[in-house]
C-alpha cells in the first residue's frame, strides 16, 4: 500500500534539497516527479546560483520551466569548464590603432545549446563609431553613424540590447544598436570617469561619475536625471555594484579619503529618502574592491600602504539599521589580514561565493580564506600575469605574452581546478601592455593593445554542438 504525503507538506520538505537531490527525488514516481519539478523550487535554486534570475522571465531566458533552465545552464558551465583548446573557434576583429577602446557583451543570458542565441558584443571599432558583432561568425551586425567627436567610453545593458557612450565633449548617448540615430543624449559639465548601465528593481539606469567627484544617475531610455550627489572632491576612481544592485561602492585613491557605500534605492527614490543613505569604510588607500558573488551585502577590499607597501585585505558586511526613525547603513568588519611572506605584491583580486580571496602577483596566483589562511598557489614563472577575471564560475588569468588560462571553482571544495590554456594566436614580438578580458557562457573575449602594432579583439567561442 502506497502512502502519499499531502502536496503542500511534500513541497515544504523537498524545498530544503539541493538540485542533485531534487533530481533524485523526481525518480520515485510520477507524483514525486511533479512535486520535485515545481517552478517554485527550481526558481529558488536558479536565483541562488545566478542572481539575475530574480529579475528576468522564462520567456527572456528562452525556456519553458525553471528546471529546464537550471539543467541547461549548468550543462553549459560544465561543458565550457571541461572543454579543450581545439573545441574553441577563434576570431579576430581589427580595432583602429591607438584606440584604447572597450568591448562589452550585448547578448544576455539566453541558452545556446540549440544555438538559439549567439554571443554578441558591442565595441568602439573606430575613434568615432561603435559597432556590434556576432563573434562566432566574426561578422559585424550593426554600426553607428560616424560621430562628430571621439568616443571615449562605452558600456552596455544586455537585458535591453542597449549601449551607452560618452565622448570627449562629455556627451552621453544611448543606442539601441538597431537604429542609426541615438535614442537620447545628455551633456555633462565635466569629463566622465566611469560609466555603468544596470537593470535594477526600480528600472534600468545609467550611472556616471565625473572628474569633480559627482555621481549622476540617469533613467533609461530618456536619460532623464534622477539624482546628482558629490561623493568626493577631485574625482572618483572606482564604481562597483553589489550582485543584485542593492549597494554601490565608490572609491577615490587618496590617503585622506575613505571609500563609500551607498544604498542605491536612496539615490533612485528621492521622494522617499530625505538624503542619500551611505557610509564610509575605514580602509584607506583602497586599490581594488570585489563584492562577494551570490550574496548581497559582503565586500572585500585590497589596499597597499605604509613605508614597506604592505598589501592588506579587509572584508565588510553592509547592514541597514534604524536610528531616530531614520535608516542608516553601517559597514561591519568581519575579517582582515596582511599579505606577508610571499614574493611580490598582489595587483589583481577577486572573491568566490565561498569567501575565498584569489589574487595575482607578477607570476603567481594565490588563494586565501578571508581570514588569511593560505589555500592554494599556481606558479607561472618566468611568465608574467597581466590581468585577472573572476566571476562565480571561472577565473581567467591573462599573460603579457598574450595567452590565457581558464580555471573553474570546485563545487565541493574551496579550491580552483585548472581547465585549459588558450594560446595567443597572434604572435607579437612586443609584449601586451593593456588588456580587457571578459566571458559569458560560451565565449571569452580579449582586447589586447601593445602600443606598436594594430590592435585586435580576440574572441574564443566554444563549439557547443560538437562538445
């Protein structure tokens, strides 16, 4: 005689399971399979693993159920992490010499198992034009008209297929990357220092910082000014969002200026807040900052100070509190340590969702707990590291000689696993002096500049169908 638990009770019980256990539970019988396949359960798992799932629809993601999205997305990650160099298609896109331009993904988070989506980028392809490219085919899909002045900065909003530029006349322009003319423009008084477009719970926005230390927030698509705040004097060096855009971190590298964290909603809902809600973090001369993936309120900072230029790491938790009927924010120090006893100083850093700090010196990649416990090391000498890309799934190390190595975070440990090395297909005699690397589910793009030869965007696209 079979015993059936009520639907609501069984749903509550299996809600505590991980994805692998849910898939096992679904094998019991048709009734259990229906419960274990609930969209309520699988969306919760999707949001926990990929925070963007909280603000998108299944239609936008290209699937019928959250379970289907989870399985396919995980399959993509495992396929990429276990690929071989020969599984990638290599393409080059020439960039006008002398342009220290940007290249940003314009494609969103759709699936590629059946090639329903392709990796599309937007880039500053010449001094006065931006263009979009299908990097698998290596073909241009759209180009803007020639602009009257040089384009200086670029950012994109993949969720809306939108690009935002700023030129040397301090004019911000919004593009939909389909039509020839810009959708909206707005002119600043001072040069732009950073430019970001993000999708928040209050809608899509553009954040701009200028050389005088002001932070501007504009609404998309009309570039209407929502708020303007002076954060520092003499400019803002860095701007970083927390994973779900609850917080925005701003920094000025100055011995007498501490980094600040703002509650983003207080900058967007000006009618609800009498003043922006912010706090300063007691950590001077901050050089790098990284929000912990898959959690909203934790940030790790890196500084280098003192006569001996000692590198220090500090991790803070941001918490909202109420005082005198007003909301305030405080940054609580939860861990810190000094980087000592190792050759060289860290230049780049990132953090995993398990609170592991990864940092790179000239020729080494090192892993530590946030309390400073040594975990792992990869040595590359005599090769020199140029930059580091860190996200919740991958770590990409790029080298001055042009090659790059891809690592993935182990799911059941704190360590990294080496996946493969992608060589530099263009053998420059002169070492690379600048690079910008980023990746999505099926591709890696790298803008390399050495100052002497024509510059190229290099794109490695995984051949999903044959892997």
